[in-house]
C-alpha cells in the first residue's frame, strides 16, 4: 500500500503560520506581564485630583468616580491641570462673572437675626483698634449696630474668610493710603484677619509699633502667608508744604500738581487702596486763601472743588505712569458723616443714634467729590476699581463713635461737647468695606482664570 506524500504547498503555509503565531503570542504575553510594571506605564490623558493618594479621583466627562488605582503615585507637575482643577476654575469664573454683573453698592443693610455671624470679630477683643474707634470699651452700651451686614440687591457677597483673604494675598503687599478714614478701615481689616488666625503670634507690626493716630506708617506681617497689610498716611494724596508769609511766619500750602512725598512707598505694593475727602472740607482747605499751589504759583484764592479735581488728576496721572496695570488699584469712595445741628467743629452731634436711616433724602445723597472721582477714574489708562461705599454709608447714622471716642475716666462723665460723627466704631461699618475688598479680590482673580 502506497503512502500519500504531503502537499508541499500545505507544508509551506503551515511553516509560515507557526513563524507568525509564536512571536505574536510572545509579544502579547510580554505586554500583559508589563501592564503592572512601573517602568512601562503610560500616563492617561486625565490626571488624578490627589496625586499623593493611590485612591485618586479620576475625572472623565465631568463625572467624579472613586477608583482604586493599581498605579503608583506620580509627579504630575509637568502635565496639564486635572479636570477637577478645571471645574474648580470654572466655578470661580462663574462666581466672578456673577459678582461682576452685580452692582455691589446698591442694596440694603440686613440684620443678622440668627446671631453668631456678625460682628465678624468681638468688641473689645481686637488689640489693633485704637482708642478713638473702640466704642464698646469707651462705654457705649447699645450693641444692635454691630449686627448689620450689607446685602446688594442682585447678589450675595461671598462670606468673608480670613484664610481665603490671606491666601489670595500670599506673597503680596496690600497697602492702604489716605487719611484717618483709611486708618479706620486698616484697623478693621487687621481685626478681621487676626480673628481667623489659629496662631496669632505669626501676625505682628514689623517695627513693634502700637497703632495710634500720631504715627503715619505701619507694616503688619503675616508670616505663614509671606504677605503684609500696611498703612501710609496721606491726607490729600498730593504734596503738603509750608510757605513763609510777609510777617515771616509759616503757613501751610497744598501743591495740587505734585504727588505726595510718600508715593515712593506706594510703588512697593501689589494692591493699593486709596482715599481722600474729609480733609478737603476743613477750614483752610475749604476757604482756599493763599493755600493752593501749582508750580511756583500760590493762588490768592482758589475754588476747593476745582482744587480737588486737579489733585485727583495728579493722582491718576501718577498711577498711570508708575503703577503696573498688573497690580490692583482701588479707590475707596467718600464715607458719609451724620452731624446734627452743626459740623464736627461747631457743636454737631449724633449721640443716641441706635438704628440705621431707613428712608429720606440722605439715602440718595451723593457728593460732588464722588462725581469728580468717577470722571477721573474713567479717564485713566488703567482705571482703578472704585469701591463706592458712599451710599451704603448714608444709611448708618448709628455707627459713629459720637461721644464714645475717648476712654472712660473713673469719676468723670462722658463729655458731649465734641462728637465724632465722621469716623466709625469698630467692629462696625468699615468691616463691610473690607468685605467688599474681599469680593473685589474674588472678582479680580477670577478674571485671570484661563
């Protein structure tokens, strides 16, 4: 019986099949074996939210999924931001856009009926409030004025957080420049930030100075955030000077075309908050006799309103020429006074006021100085942010020190002769201004989110 010989074509095909199959099997096995290898892992496009935890959260199509990763923790610093970070940025941007569309300065004061949220810091507890604003320590007994918060009509202000404020300030210098009203606000801000610090010893004045009305420069350092909050006194933002009259006596002058001598300090800040206003209503400034100066010329008589306009233009020009547009410049508007029966130096009073104004012409009062500020800011190359607190302060006739601007002396009655109805008790109205600065930082920084 003859045996049939294999077909040569069949043998050739079988050989080729084996040559192909064996390497394929080997490569597949190697790939599977290496899928758990650290050295051959290929990073997926999405990146973990928490790169130090092996139980990361991956984000895919905007859905958060908890997974147990078989892969080791990696350094993702060189990779694109994660979906979680992008969502967080989106939320910040949306919050900023909402606040940007909202008129923060049209609204009402709402009492914190629940209690516990306002005031933001306790009366008599903050070490940075000087005597003139420490109303409760000075004997003021009513406390309802402490419980009001500002609420815009179209939005809610983000809740103030000391930690969040300082985080936004990390590595930066915030400087308030102006008169005693800005010192009033400066002390308020220090107290609001101090209240939220767990280690209060990490906040201090770098020169060891205690705040008093006599000193015009303070720098408070926040060690954990490598930032500072500072105050520079400048009554007018332009240069104060002295001239000799015909009798050889010295008289004050105000050069409305030259920036204040403290301006070199302003350049060092990253965030600037300016104000001027109340000193322009004082006697010599309001009268304008042999006082206002441009170049070498001292005007025998000059209108105080026009002088204010020119001084503000001098300030705006200096900002445009000396402060980078990357920095944040804020101008805090005029704060309302509430004198009855006279002015600060002619028997005016506000003693006994315990509730805000709820209606009346004063609520719509808007001084000419503020209209000038608005016009000047619009003409700036890099417009400042106008913190327009004028109308919201119109309500608060109850918030001034009045007769409680001096410490009580045992055995003596509180004098009612001269009352302070311009500045504000702390805690109090300036806390709302600082909440608005916090909101401004939220809006400003949300606009930088890509």
